[in-house]
C-alpha cells in the first residue's frame, strides 16, 4: 500500500517527489501506521555487525543525501535500516544550484543530481540530532560551503566536525561531491594530507573516539585511491565509503544522460563503484572498514558489494525507485 502511494509520487518532478515521499513517511511513522502498511523494524535486527565501539543492527544503511538535514531520522530508522547517515551538512545553510537539478531516468534506474549541497546548515542539523530518539547507529556526513575558498574549506570541515561530534556515532568526511567546484581537488595527496592532519588534531582535542570515515569519488585513478589509503592509515581514520556519484557517462548510450551535467547514481554507477571497491579492498588492511555504495537495487547487488570486500552497504537511488520493499527484500 505505502509502495503504491510512493509510486504515485514518482509522477511528480524528482525533487518534489523526494520531499513529498519523505513527508508522507514521516506522517505515517508519527501516526504509527508502519505496521498497517506492512513495514516492520524487526528486519533491522538481522545479523548485527560490530565495528569498534558500534553495533550496526544490520549491514544495510542509508547513503548521505537522502536525509540531508536530519529531518526524517525517526521515520527512516524504523524502516528496517541497520544504520543511517545524515548530511551532507555545511556550516552555513545554502540553497544549492538552480532548479531543475535532479533528473530521474526510470528505464536505467538511475539519477543525475547537481544539487550542490543544499542544506539547512549545521545548527539545524544539530537541533535534530539532539532531539533524535533513534537507537541505531547514526552517522553524520560533513562538507564545505560552496562559497568557501581553499583555506576556508578546511575550516568548514573542522567547524562541522566540532559541531556534530557530541551526537554522531561516526563522522564521514565527504570530499567527493562533484557539484561543489574544487571539492574533489581534496583527493590529491597534498590536499588530503593537509585536511586529514587537521581533522586528526581536532579529533584528539575533542577526544572523539567514534569512527571517522572518508567518502571518495569513483572518478579518480587507482593510484590516487592507493595514496588515499596511505593517508587514511597515517592519520588514523577508520575506513572508506566507496563511492559517491560519477561525472562519467560511459555506462550509457542514452543521449539525455550523456548531455545532463551532474553526478550519476543508481544502476549505471554499479560497475564503476564496484571497480573502486575491488581496488581498495585489495589494497586495504583488514582493520580499515569499507562501506560500499553505488547502484544497489536488489539482494544480489547488495551481496555483490559484500563479496567484493564491503562490510556495510548503503543505498540511495535504489530506495528512490523501489521504496521500503527493497529493504525487506535485501534483509529477508
Ligand atoms: C539526489 C542525491 C543527493 C545526494 N546527496 C549527497 C550528499 O549530500 N552527500 C553525499 O556524500 N552523497 C550524496 N549523494 C550520493 C549518495 O550518497 C551515493 O553515494 C550515490 O548516490 C551512490 O549510491 P546509489 O547508487 O545507491 O544512489 C547524493 C545522491 C543523490 C542521488
């Protein structure tokens, strides 16, 4: 029933459909209608996974961007996910790029977005984190404001890190959105080492003992990824999230997809994100965690990421196309 309602919202433009779907879920959750709609958080308790001090209820979580502001933590948490990642949050609120900026390709089960970190800012997210009653692992993905220059960008990450440290079960440093000009330059050896060394100092100052992950782009070459792993080890990070969206279009012949700017996610990202996952899994030591993300839309694709070396898996686009029944299918 809820799947039918959510399917109907897909007749609306993608961004409107996304907002309305989340609002409907929140209302259904507030009115205790989940069990009436056949949604049960009991799936969440299948095969918990332990990493450091955290117990993930299961290995499937939401990817960043689905709930940028932490407005839907309760509603998403009770769908059965094993963990949630909110954000990307930036210090100041920002409206993002001009609309339209999200494009849905139903046949390809893929999405292109060039949102540009639209979010309500750090203070708003902190308010939501403070009042959250979610009892699962809640990660926070942090970024930089669009109008920050190179130096200010690092300060933005530190500001967000400080702001969310008391409430986040883990923090993800997101350097991989293709929609904030210059952000992906942080993948270079010099830049990543500067950023991570400052994060390390901040982390020690705050005595933040929970994991810190780095979310990477699928568009860098394998050497860059290997170099990043080295920096991760040097600055005591806990793992990698692979991957964000791609700016490349070689996975599709659809001219509309090829001509639309932004980050591509969903089925068309699956192979590319898996290549990166495989490469980093082959080069990573076993005490670094890998979270696989990109194109998961079935139990098989979920298992494939685990087989390639991911310990946890996140979804976004698959959830947009298939709704809550995908969680059930994956965790059953
Ligand atoms: C509309 C949209 C917005 C996104 N926003 C963010 C974001 O704010 N931060 C981030 O790290 N990733 C963001 N992502 C990337 C996803 O978290 C994920 O890495 C990517 O979509 C690949 O997974 P998928 O194929 O399951 O969607 C966004 C993706 C989409 C489709």
